[in-house]
């Protein structure tokens, strides 16, 4: 693959390349203004088609930037440089679920369900808040942060990239992975909704627990056709340790008919929690419902029905019992007869003659062939004798393993992993089979420890998020009241103390972003005029209060911009403009360059001043996620 040089993007210092693929190159960079590490994804020049496509990409990227959720990799900004699209996003110091899967081959069932549950939460947020779908859910688009957080990448952008890829069909380049596409997406349906992502998440879960992608043996075109009409083996046939509830969940998520996958993300999430607890989904698919999963006989009711038929037919069962009783009686009688014949043969053997001085030998007893002897040479041991026998007390290898497994499982469930490892280390035997058994047990203990730790971290994070929302909600409501009144300083004074609280550490970065945004609004004129600094020497169209003019941008000093306007006679006229000379539309547009959330607040405040409360409510929804809902609700309450 041809190496690509590092991009040059104003305001960012490129630190190194994180990865390169057929669609984009990802770079680690430092955002100089906030002194934070970010990731920059630069798409290949093949995607730079025309101005309309550039505008569409930026619009979709801005929509993605409004998605603020702990389970979504945050998009900060987007643009075009040197003919290539790029977007700035949150840097995740972790690894993808795809990397994890490639290391393990197959994920433990509970780990896979936990990952799917967190992806479900993120996708539910995106759909419920912005009607955004992903269109490319797969293990390589889900990351595990270094604190155990599951994060979805490219949410809100994948659909844009899929649409743009249609321009590259002549190059033979296909964007997306057919193994995870829903039937409606494979058909090319224009109107997709969240149910398409349910299917893709089900396909990803199938891959995680079965260790194999759907239709991985087929080429891309055939795989797309199979997603529409074909079936794949039940995951239980590929991984016999899987539970029936997990397989039933995957089967339903992979229903060919979108209406059968679930009527909401909340319903899917509830099913995942049931399955995680060992219960079946609320409404498993019926046998005649079409799914990409071909239901295995292991999950069918054949065995149960056969058992019912056998237990119901009492006469047949009685005859069978009688036959076996007769057979065992005959075998026992034959064994007794053979023992008697052996005893008689031994008894009829004449011993050698004794010396004269020896006492006479006792006479030989004769035993009738019709009687069993009173005793034989090796009489059977009593139950007490068997209990005392050291041979009988020595357990078999199978018994040792079963006893060890019980002890290890008890220690694992109690969280005593060191004791469990000590039990495994004490298991005797140095044969290769013994060593392999010990290694498998150690790996199982480690997987159990990792899963429990991951679950603990996720539960801790959920509690922190819930506590944070309870603490911040009244503060944000009061701050929203201050913003509606136009008192930005009071809003900032209310919010700033939150960042000093240890119980809100999870939200410190987000609170800092909101503080910086409100401060930029307090100094809105400086923020707007700073946008001209990057355009120095360029000739651009600027919307002034008096109308649109073509200006060559000069130096910016003390909030005043030196410009040159070319007259109709070809001569240049020098102008000095300030933020107050710009039209309201130009002011908001320039504030949007680096401050999307702040531009939404400024636009909403202008709409309120103009008496358009409904428009203000819509604009406030695009503000920073911590303040967007209370602002929008307050503005909506003022609508007539």
C-alpha cells in the first residue's frame, strides 16, 4: 500500500500515523488551542468529487458532532484539505473489538453480550436523539478504551461514506462489509432505519461468538445476495458451548423481515439483559419466520417430543423393561453355573500323597452337582471391606478432574482467583495432556477474571453517569434560564464549580468544553474576527450589513481587519471592518467554523430576540449536549 504523507491542518500538530486502509489514513495529532490529543481521519482523494459532495460531507459530519454519548467516539470538526476530506475526532487509547477477536478467535459468550449491549445503548441514543443510523457496524468499528469503555466509531459518517463510494464503482472499490449488511441495505434500499443496524449488530454478535463471519466463504457480490435470500449455520453448530438464549437472540436480530427484529432499540436491549441472565428473549422467532440463521436441531423440540412419546406409551415401556429383565436374569444364571463348574473341577483334583509321618489328610468332600458350594476360593468382599480397600478409595483421573472443576468454579464465583490458580497448579501429572489441561484452566480463570473486571468497570461507569446526571441536571436548568435571559456570565458562574467536583470526574472534559464555549460567546466578536486570520491574502466574499462584497483579506489587529475592495474601475479601496460590520448570518457562519455548539446558542438567542421561539428551540438542540435539552425545552415553553 502506498504510503501517504502527513496532512497539514491549521491548528493541529501531527504526532504520528495510527493506521492506513483502503478508505482513509488515521493520524494522531495535538489540537494546539486546547492542548489535547485527537485523531484525524483523512479520506483518500478519490472521495473528493465536487462542491455539492463537500457540502454534504460537512453537513453529515456536523450532525455526527452533535452526538454526545459515552459510548460514541466524539467527532469534533470536519473539513477539506488538499482535495481530501478529513474529520477530527476523539482519540481512543485502546484497541478494536476486531483486534480482540483476531487474538482470541472467538469471544466468551458473556463478553460478547456485554459488548453488544453497549453498542446497542450507543445506537439507541443516536437514533432517539438525531435519527442517525450507522450502516457499517462491525468489530473493527467498535473500540475498547483503556478504561474498559466500549465506543462506536464513525457513527453518523458511515452512511455519508457509503453514498460517496458510489462514485468509485469504476475503480472496483466497494465500501462496507457485506457480511454485516442487512438485506434491505444489500438491496440498495434508499430509506433505512434503526432496524438495519439491529441486523448488523446481530451479524457482529454472530461473528464474536461463532468465530466466523456470515457468508465469509463467498465473494462480495454473492454475500450480498445471500444476505437477502440465503441462510448461515446456527452459531450453536459452530460453537457448541453457546447457550440457547444467545442463539435465539441472534436469530431474531438476523430476521429477514425488519418488523420481526424488534420495534425499538429498548426492546433489543431488554432482550440482551434477559439473555445475559440466562433467559430466553421475550418473543423468539417462530419456526416459519425467515432468518439468516438456519436453526440447528440442537435448539429444536425434537428430543422433548420424543421423550414425551416414550413416557406416554406405558405398555411399550413395560415390554421393553421385561425384555431387559429376562436378559439380565439369564446372564446371571450363566455366571453362577460357570462358577459352580469351576469349583467342582478344582475340588475333584487329587493332591499328591502325604509322607507316612504326616497325619492323614482330611477326606475329600464331595459336592452334588445340583447344589451351589457353601463357599468359594475368593469370596466377594463386604461393603465395609470395600470401603477400607485403598484401591477403591483412589479416584480415577476423571473423578479428579470433576472434583477440581467444582472447586475451581466455586473459587471463581467467589472472586478468589489466586486460590483457583493455586488449585490448578497443584493438579498432579506431567504428561502433555495434563499440562494442556492446566493451561486451559488457567486461561479460563483469566477470561473469567477479565469478564468480571470489565463488567465491574462498566457498572461503575453507569453509576457515575447516573450520579452525574442527577447532580448536573438542576445546575444546567438554571444555567439555561440565564442564557435565555442573555446573562452568559451567570451561566458560566453556575457551571464552572462543577468541574472541581471529584464525583463528576467522568464529565470534566465535557464541562471544560462547555466552559470554553460560553467564554467564547462572552468574547464573541474576538472569536468571529479570529476566523479571518487563516484567510489572510485570500480574496473572498463577505456578507456585510450593507450587502455582500468581494474583499482581499489583510492583517487583523485589535479586532480590526484591514481589507481591500476592488472597484469597478479596477482600483483597490482600503477598508477597515469590525465584527459589528458583519451581517448576522456572516457572524453565525464564522462562529460555526470552530464553535458549532456556540453558534447554535448564538443563533437561538437571535431567534428568541426576533420572537421566533419555535426556531430557537430547534437551534438550541444543536448546542453542547450538557445544555442542549434544557435550552430547547425552555425555548419551546415560550412558543405561542
